[in-house]
């Protein structure tokens, strides 16, 4: 094999390797940038060309440059004649789908002239798949080659276009799949957002489903209330803490944007923003770390009023001014880490906005209807009248009617409940007659005492000092009186001196009488320091020694209590003043006098299982209300219990009781619920 043949074989092998690489690249999942650069670079290498370009038709049928290598700038600039001629040439090839070779500096000269204004041979291969024109591959080749070689260039480029068509077919299928998925998501979002007429539920659906549709990090919905906007829903959150700093900042931002009435698209720059919006935006970004934030005011769709056969009672939506109505809230879309292309981000935001604003506007209109909560509750209650539930409903209603009639017509004893204390008839609280200090306690709890027995001995040092001073003054008075009497016995006194001594004696006698009365008074007061029992009985006070010994006592202070436990016991009852009206009404209805008695039943706190009876005389009911810490004001009254049954239980004096005063018979409903009725009357007064 010659050297030239070996070189040709190596070149063919290299070309076959490049073709295999292009075939594998077409079957791979490469991105458009990776595929176009890899495809064009390998074609240029295989053909040893000067450069090339890949052109594709967009959705509007316009050619767009996707990738180029060493393309002359004049070809890419459509403002000059060369660029226009070249553009017309490749547009015709792309639309007709016919691959061709274009010699250098060739073309037509008419008004719609097209051609090749370059020094290169243009090898133009048409890109198409499934009878669809996609564009072309353009290769800039040296013109100094044989015609057969040039036709080989064209065949090679066409083969590469066929391989590229496979990748374009996969891209088309992938794009159609993405569009199908997007439309399915959009359809699901539209159905979900219009499914409920509850405002809060609709806001949560727009926030959560809208975030999935857009593909962003967070979507929030704020509703305008007065002049402020309050966030009602945040995607991914079941509850909203309005006192948190980030929610408060979001409320402030939404309020400022809604007041301006124009959408806010923030991509990191705050230039050309009003100061109030810029300040609110920076405050929120500092806390949320959002990279891209869109705040879109929600406007209620405007309607053309008037009813026709083809439109509803609410009027037809004015499509030209659909989003120029009153602002009802804001849609806040945030990107923190995700990087969605701006055109896709805005398009999907618009899609969520279109459905979300109508769903929220409809929900607000529905929720603002007069008495809507009541109508909604009545509507939900219609299930009780359906065929399967109707027998149960009739049974429950019948039962309720029977209960109500029973509460009205069945009578029951009406008793007024009151608290009381069981006390002996004969009992005395012993008070301190004067100030002093307990010197000695001679009795203890439950000790028997007789009338006149000494119970407590007290001492008053001030009283002792005063008594001592009076005794000293009496002694001084007597000494002075003896002196005056001795002088009066002298016979040589002059008349004036005698009269002076007699006057002094009269003065001393008067002082003596006064001092003697003081002494008797102090002695009587000293006698009061000995506390004696006023009645026969037992000491009812607990731990008297510990309570009183060496304690300072003031006048009127209770020292202890003595009670005669052999005497009958009585009930001291305290009826709350709010219940006295029922008692007065019963007494008036029965035309009772002060000599009549009411029936009382009671139980002891120490023995609640045994009910006892007592009688309450109307003349024992207090005529005034006394303050009480627990009940506010009470009416005190005294009832006399049956002593025989009471003595069997051996109650202690001071035992607590719960008494019920009989006030006739009333309907069961009144007996059970009269306090609730009275509370309602008092609360709503």
C-alpha cells in the first residue's frame, strides 16, 4: 500500500469515527447546546471545512441561529446587503427542504435577491423530520475542489442532517411530553382552584397547587382587608403565625405593592422602585433570603352588566379589561434556590394568576353574600331529609319533642340550695374587755367550765403603772392632810392663817375623793383582766394555750368560745342574694306570714349520705344582705333541725351543711335550667 492510499484509509477511518460519534450523540440525551456544538464541530472536522452554522425555525417560522463556528460577521448582521441576501437564501432552503451547494459570490440581482456573498462554497443541508421542516446545517467549505468532491460534501452533510433529525425527533417528543404534563397540571390546578367557594380553602389551594405548577420554592396568597393586606395562605404551611417577623414583613410588602396597584418583579435589583416599596422589599428579603420575588396584585374581573340569553345574571366578563377591576389581594411567588428561566417563570406565574385571581374573586363574592354562613349551614343540613336518613331524622325529632314536652309539663320539686353551719343555741364568744397581754391560760379545747370559772388571766403594765401612781398620790395626800391638821391644832394662829389652812384641807379632801375614785376604777379594770366563763358549757376553741399565751391582745379581740353542747343545735344558713327572688315569690304565692315555716332538707359535710329535715321560720330571715367573699351578698337565716335524728350522727359544732329550701313544684325544665336562663338574662342585659 502506497503512502497516499494509507493516508486516504486513515482519513476514511477518522471520518467513520466522527460519524459514529455523531450517531451516538444523536441518540444521547444531550442538551441543545451540547448537541449543536458537538454536531457542528465534528462535521467541520470531518470535512476539513472553514466553519459552519446551525439554523432552526422557531414557532413563528423565523430562522434563529443556534450555533456557529467562524461565521463571517457580515452574514449575521441583517442590516447590510450581504446579510440580507444570505438570510433570504437560507430561509428558502429551510422552508423548501432541498439541500444544495451554493458557489461563492453567487446570487440573483432582482429586488428579492438572494445568494452567497462569501468566498466559501456553501454546503446547505436541510433539517427535517416527520415531514416537518426544522431548519438547516450550513458548512463554509473551500471552493477549490472537484464537482464530485463537492457533491460528496453535500451527501455527507445530508447524512448528518438525517442523524440530527433523530435527535430533533426526540426533542420534539420530549417537548410535547413536557407540554402535555404542563397542560395536565394546569388543568388540575384550574379544577382544584374553582372547586371550593370557601375563601380560606381556595387561598390554600392556589398557594400549594400553584407552587407545584410554577416549580418555585414558595407561593403565598394575601387578601386585602381595608387598607391592609393579610396573608391567608402560605404553601407548605397548615397554619400562619401572624405575629412572626417574616409574616409581618410579607404583610407589609403586599400592602405597599397593592397600594401602588402595579406588579413587582424583583430579581435582586431595587433600582427605579418607589421608596416605600423598596424599604418593605429589603425588609422582607433580609428575612426570607428570596432571590426572585414576584408580587402580583389580584384584581376582581370586571363584568359588563346586563343580562342576555348567552350570559349569566352576574354579567359577562369584559375580556379587554378583565384585570383592571378593584384590587382584592396579592399573589406572592418566591424563588430561593431554584433557577427557573425568566420566560418560563413569568409564563407560569401568569397561568397561576389567571386562574387564581378568578377563583379567589368568586370565593370572596360568595363569602360576602348576606347571611352566607347561615345559608351554608342550612344547605349542609338538607342531608337529614334524604330518603335513607329521613326515618332517623323523624325518630330524633320525635324524641327531642318528647323531651321538650316532658321538661314543660312534668313537675318537679324546686329547691333553693344554700350553704350553712351547724351551731349550738347557747354559745358565747368571749372578747377582751381591755388591751393587755395573756399571762396565763387556764383551760384547753373541750374542757368543761362552769359559769364564773376563770379562763384566762391577763396583765396590763400601763394599767399597773397608773394604779401605782394613784396609790402614791393618795399617800402623799394623806401626809399633807395630817400636816395641815397638825397646824390647825396650834392656838396662836392668826385668823388669816387658819382660814388658809382650812381651805388647803378642803382642797386635799377633794383631791383624795378624786384619787380614791380613780383607784377604784383602776382596780375594777384590773379585775377585768381575769376572763371568766359567762355560761356553763365546754371550750369550743381549738388549741387555746398555743393561740393566746404571751400574745398581745387588743380590746374587742375574740379570745375563745364557750358553747353548751347539751342545748339544741340550729342551722345558720346563707342564701345567695340572687336566689332570694324565688323564695319571695313562693312566699307571696302561698300568702305566708312571718309565723309560717318553710321545709328545709340538708346534709352534713361529714355525712352526705344521710338527708335530714329542718324548719325555717320566716321571722328568722334577715331583712338585709350581708357581704360574702364567695357569693358577693347573702341573706342570713336560721333553721331549727330535728334534734333526735341529728344527735344520732353526733355532729360537731361548726360543721358545714348544704341545705335545700323547698319552694313548691315547678316544671322540670325550669328546675334544671333556671340558673342558665338567669345568667343569660344578666349577660345580655
